[in-house]
């Protein structure tokens, strides 16, 4: 089935306010204000998004009481879903980190693939680890393994690092419960299980192309070096100190993903009347809900990776508190993105923008990607780019006939756009530069291009998949 590319012109006209010029101004001015606050005045993204949302409301002529109500509704509606998932995912990832689970996965995969195919092991390691662990944390965790491989094989450090980064970047962008796709899915009301399924379908070939294929080749031009003074211990990949079981770690990571994917497929079948609801269907859809699936996985990690490996209950509670620090920032920014989207919709500015954008005569999936690209390149933050693009796209979904699969693909299109052209205004650019000993020019030649490959291959595959679902 072909995805609907454009809404019917008369339907669009009926769905939008006649004073579309004023409403478009109500979008353009706050977006400009948002960028100025972040780029010029360095105002934190959470505050900047809230200010931009208020600016949308006042510029569109909303009464102050309605603006406040829209802000309350947008914050509550978004955080009711996202905060639970991101919070549980952060605790799970912290326990995995503290127990040595990430290192256990890396070692087992390296042993299985062998040193000659180590880049394939590293891309797979990054792909798996970045599901429960934030990208920057995962890089810091695994870069000592990269250093050890470089010293052991005398190959460039980037020969192993770039495949790892490709795996980390793809999963961080495409596969929940990482915060970006979770936030966009919440704003667009997409099914998390379908996002996961399509995320794997699109993400695996994308990671292969960006990692072992491109990354290994560019490492000959940009070899990098092991920097001094970072305080990181180089991990001996032949060290036999006890670590968690590979099967246990992989099972705990994969369990919630499988449960959520099964739920998404079942809901599609029930919606298409190919299955009837019943006790077993109800049970599977309940435990496959992101809340239930992540509670099960987090409890499993608490018991088998925590208590089972000698951690006390108090130590695990302390780890959970530490996990909430970075998670809290992401949760608040996501909530502010929900506020921005809600005010856009309630003011009528969002539908007016949707009408104008749909006149560009391009597939709506590509349009979602392009919006994320523009915001990402200008201000740097992938999370802000995803949230802003999702706020623009949400009103479009009222004007075009997208099924559940296409809405899930829209999440991936936006996420792909938000990975484009990581450069000097992105903290990830400097993290890669620092840990791989690269100059700014070398980082542009390698990491910036790698991130853009993830974006371009990702949207290409999203558009291709959309032709068949």
C-alpha cells in the first residue's frame, strides 16, 4: 500500500483557519525566538521551549487562560507516558552499567566474531547496548575496549570506534526505549511496538552501511589516537574476571523489546479484525505495554544483575537515584516539547503550518525528516530537533490518512533527520573528537559524515518500507 503523499486540497482548506497568514507568523516568530534563545543566549532547552510555546499562544491571539491550560495539558499528556519509560529505562541501564553487563556483551561478541571481524562485533555491541544505555554513557563505557583492540591488533583506534559509534547512533535514534523515539512516538500517538519493529528493519542495514562499510574505510584516512589524561582504564579483552552471563544480559535487554513488538503486532491484527480479543490476547497486550514490559525487565535486572551479583538493596537504590539525574533533564525537555506541540495545535498555528507545508508537494515522511534536519543543523541538539519537528508534524496527521504503520515510520523519519550533520554545536561532536584524539577537521570528515549517512540511509529505507505497509 502506498503511503498518502498529500492531503486533498479542499479538505486541508476546510481544516485550517482562514487567517492562516497570522497563524503562520505565530509559528515563525516563536521558532526564531527559540533558536535565538538557545544559540545566542545559551538558555537551557527546557526553558527555551516553554518560552517559545507561550510566544506561539500570544502571537496567535490565544487568551492567557487558554495558553496556560494548553501548557498544562501538553506537559501532563506527554510526561504521563514518557517519564515512566525513560525513568525505568535509565534505572535498567544504570544497573547494566554497574554490573559489567556492557563489557560482558562486548567480550562475548568479540570472541564470537574474532579479531578479523571485530568491527562487526563492535557495531552489534553498540546496537544492543544503546537500547537501555544513553549514547554518551555507552561510548564512555566501551571506549576502553576499543583502545585495547587497537593496541592488540595495531590497527587505528577509529577502525573499531566508528562501527561502535554507528551502532550506538542508530539504536539511540531508532529503537525505544531510548528517549528520542519515545518522545516523538508520544507526541504522534505512535505504537511503540511498531516503532521497535520498523526500527530494527531500518536500523540494522543502516548501522552496517555507516559502520563496518563506511567506518572501516574512513579509518584509513582518519586513524585517530588514544588520548592521554582521560582517566579511562584500558580493558584487557582477554581478562577472565567474572562478568554477568551474556545470555542473561542479552535476554534482559531483548525481553521488553519482544514483548512490545508482540503487542504492536497483536493490536494491528485485532484492529484489522483478523484476531478476536480474549483473555490471552488481553494478557499479552497488557504485559507488552511499554510500562509493563520495562517494569518486568527492570525487576529482572534488579534481581539477577543486582542482588544476584552481590549488590545490596541500598546500593541498587543509590544507583537508581543516580540514574534519575540525566533522565530527569531529558524528561523535562520532552515535556516542554509536548507543551510546544499542544500550544501549536490549540492555537490553530499548527494546522496552518501543516497546510502550507503540504503544498510543497512532497511525501509527508520526507517532510518530517526535512523539518528535523533543518532544526538539527541550526541548533545542534538531536532531542530538540526531534521534539520540534514532531510538534510541526502532529497537526499534519489530522490532514492526511496515515495508518498505524505509517505513523510509526514517521517517528523513524523524524529521528533520522535529527541525526544529520553533527557538527560543532552538538555535544556528541566534541565527545567523539575527545575520546578518539581527532582534530576538528578529522571529526568533520568522519563522525559528521557517519551521522549523515545514518540519516540519509535511514530516510531512504523508511520511504522504501512505506511502499509495502
